[in-house]
C-alpha cells in the first residue's frame, strides 16, 4: 500500500516532458535586499578604507 501511494506521489510530482523544464544558469538566486551593484560595492569599500584610516587618529 505504501509503495502504491509513493508511486502515485512520484507520478504526480514528476515533470511529464523534460523539454518543459526551466533551465537556469546555475547561479544562486539572491533576494534584491542582498544584491549590490559594482558601484555600491566600490563605495562601501571606499567608506570602509576611510573609516580604517580615521580610526588611528585621535580626537
């Protein structure tokens, strides 16, 4: 009985035609909140470098 149920479940989930499958690039998908443009990355690095330089200076 369990095998029959498992077989029906597999058939229900299976993609009928492999041609209908969506093929992606394989790259991980990230949410827009975690994506950054190259310009934003450069600006963050610049700000981090400036903060590192200022840490050594006294008031």
